[in-house]
């Protein structure tokens, strides 16, 4: 069993994925020698899988798997199912959040005896470059999720997260969302089942010129968020024993 599993969901990242895998390897080489890096190709339409395989051929720590069902949540589920680490991290393939920040996340996990550490744009020590569009969306989504779920965090959507492996083993079978609200549902289910969540500061420097979240996506995010509320408060879905 590895100490750390790094999960990297990737969709149409062909021009960047090889170099970004190398950057993750470099950031983990000294502080975390016992790790595995799992790249999940999320049914890409370009050469993402081939480029990730090229990196895997050069490093036995790297594994590439395919998820034919579109959606970041679906990809992360496949990654979790293929992971073996005592700790499991989520890292966005575009590396808007430098992976070396995971070192700080591990320190926060130990310092605050946490089960989950999430990156937060709203942490007072964070350094964030974002468009006005993303700032507005983030603010209103924070208000929505705080009202619905009263989570002990101010930001659920930052792609960099660190979990104890046993947390994901317990909550993953209860997760329904397969796209953007996956992160939120994992945090809601984990908090509801008594796991401790803390926030850590992040540095975010977007590499993309275009925003991947479209107006139609916002509507689907809202619907999925309401569905999580319904499962939590009405169905008591996250209280059920696993069959």
C-alpha cells in the first residue's frame, strides 16, 4: 500500500498532460517518495490517453486508466477505486493549483487532526487570480451551500483536496453525483458521517484563457446541489447502512 495516491482527472488535456505529469512527479520526488499517480482519462476526444501513457512508460509510479462515462465525478470515482494510498488527493490536470501545495495540506491534516483538507479560495492566506465571472459564481454558490448544508468550510469547489483513505472507502458507495457537484456531495456525506474537514490556503494562477463552466453547467450544478439536499434532509440517504 502506498502512502499517497494522487488522482488526476483529465479531459482533452493532450497538449499539457505529459508535461504536467512530469511537474507533479518533480513536486513529489523528495517530500513524498512513496506515492502513486493515477491519471484518469475522462473519455477525451484528443490524445490525452496516449500522452499520459507516454509518461507512465517512463515512471512506474504513474498509472493511466480510462473512464468512458463523461464527468469529473465519474472519473474521480474510477480513480478512487483504483487507488491504494493511505491518503488520497485530487489534483486538477491543468495545474492551476501547483501540486507542491499538497505538502502544506498534509501538515494541516496532522496539525488539526483532520480527516479531509480542502483548498479554499476564501482562506485569508490564499493568493487567487480569477475572473470577475468566477468570483461572482463562487460567492453565490458559497451562499447557497452554506444555507443548505452548513458545512464547516467556505469553499467546496477548489480542485485540490486531501482525504484519509478510510473516509473515501466509507462515503464513496453513497455518492450519486457524477459531474460538478461530486466534490460537494463527498464533503456533505463526509461531514454528515462525522469526519473532520478543515480548509487550507491555496495559490491559484489559471492557465486557461477560456472558462470551462458554461451557463448551462450552472443550471445543472444547481439541480445536482438541490438533489444532494433532498438526499440528505428528506431521504436521509447518507444515514443508510451499506448493503
